[in-house]
C-alpha cells in the first residue's frame, strides 16, 4: 500500500522548508509560519518511521532481509546526496579560484578552510555525528545522515528484539527527546550536532503510530464521516503549532503534533485527502526528496547571482538589511521579492524533476538490484548446500501466489 496523501503532505512540507531557507524579503519572509518551518523536517522523520514500519516491520526477521533492507535504504538516499556533495564541493572550489583571481581575502567556510575530512564524512553518511563544528556543503543533508543510521537502528531492533519492539521503540523515542530537550539550546532546531537524536525521537514515534493505526484502523473506518472533521482540525493544529512554537520548549512537541497528522491522513478518507490527491500535489510528493535536497543548490545560485550583480552595479538594488537580525536580500519593491520567491520555488521544483529522473530513480534501481542480486546469490548458496531430492513437486510449490 502506498500512502498517496501522506506523500503529498511530504511534498508540501518540503516546499515549506525551502521557503524557510530563502533569505529574501518576500511577503511571507518574516511570517511566524515560515520562520518556524524548520519544524517540518520532524514531519519527515515521523512519516518515515510510519512508512518503514508499515513496509518492513514484520519482514526483518532474517539477517539476509536486514542486509537487503540496509542496501535498499542506502540506495534510496545516497546517490542524490552524493551528487549534491560533489556539486557543492565544485562550487566552493570555483569560488576559491575566483577569489585568487580577484586577489580578495577568503571568506570563512569555503574549501580553503574546509578539511577534506568533510568530503569523507559526507560520503560515508556519518556527518550527523558532530564531527565538524558547523554544517558543511549541502547542509540539509544532516537529516539524511540521521535517517540512514536510524534505519540501521530500526533494523537491529526488529531483528534482535522483535517481541519487545513496542517497549524498545518507546524507550528510543523518549531517549531521543530527552537528549534534545537537555542539550539543544534551540529546542527542536538541532541539526548537524544533535540531529541524530531528533531523528530517533520522531522516527520511532512514527513507528509506534503505525502500530496504533494498524490496531484501530477498522474501527475508525466505520466512522468515516468523522475523518472530515479530524482532517480539518489536525491541519489547523499543525499550522497553529508551527506558527507559534518557534525554537522554545514547545517545539519539542512537534513529533507528537505531526504524529496526529500522519495518523489521521493515513486513512486518506476525508475531504482534504481528496484535495491532496490532485495531480499537482501528488507530483510534489514524488519529487519531495529531490526538492528537499536541491533547494539549497538553487538558492546558492540565486545568492551568487545577486552578489555578482551587486559587484557589477555598486549602486544597484541588492543590499543587506541588518534590522532582520540576519543577512537577507532586498531587491527593489516588495513585488519584486515575491517574484524572486516564485522563481526560486519554480526553479527548485524544475531542478528536482531533473534530479529525480536522472539520479534518484536510476540510483534506486541500481541499489535495489544489488539487494535483489545478493538475495538471489544467498538463495543459490542454500540450494547448493541443501540440494532438493528431486524436481519441484506440487507439494513443494508456494501457496501464496508465488511470492517468497
């Protein structure tokens, strides 16, 4: 079963994260909803736990299945991540060459003071473990590193402690929440240093939500009319919460708020679910991972173009506004910045469509093939070790439609 509506939610949340990172004074720039949209990353974590539990919760009982699972999940996140790591490394290198040509002083954070270790840690997907003193290269990828190792932890729990999964998952989620609450100065806005704990908190909560969903689904579906009201109420709750939580203690409740949304919209039965099933939102859901991963690359191109324009036209209309407490772009009238926002979102979706087709899909197929091939080799080895006594007889044929 594919949760189409939840996929659509993921696409919309990816656009909200992209909007949050645009440092330009468009109409929604300083709205509370946009400034706190970093919290939608926690929706990704909760949804990931829910979906992975649905797909694999009962299947990771064999070491071979665990190995195939890890290969598949690595192949789901690594190819696009690695392509962007190389792209950012190339951009940083080009900036170093340009600064040398222009005889300007190097700024902080470029390849000139970036240890090569960063390339290695990003390649190995271990850069979420606080190995650097700041986010490097494509900084949203801290969450990809966190998710991959949380997948591994999930598989280990399913394999070694299947009968105790509820207790262990609850303890994992509680431990992750406790570490973030005790160590993060910015509430849930913990990324490259404490992000693994933030991910464990949301992911294992999402896994437990799926268990609740599976246990109560039939009863809830009998009262389908209530799901219309539930979808509207939970959507209002999400918007209100994100707009008011900020980076304070209240933000620590984000995974629970998103867990409620995942539970309700998992039934895909209400009026809002029907709206989210439209082709445009379904497409955003399909592209959601690429949108999330490429938006900083698109933003980097926009910012660098603005810098070049400012250098070429010193009295131009690109300037910095310190009154916002951070560097932002101000370009002409407010409508001009709204146009920049629209172009930024459109370019992000367009680039995401290309990376999805040229990197995500081929990369996933390649690693899925590796996982399937490894399974076939293991099956062949078992047959060689324990050869059948004769040809496959009717009594030996699978009775489940041919599925292993």
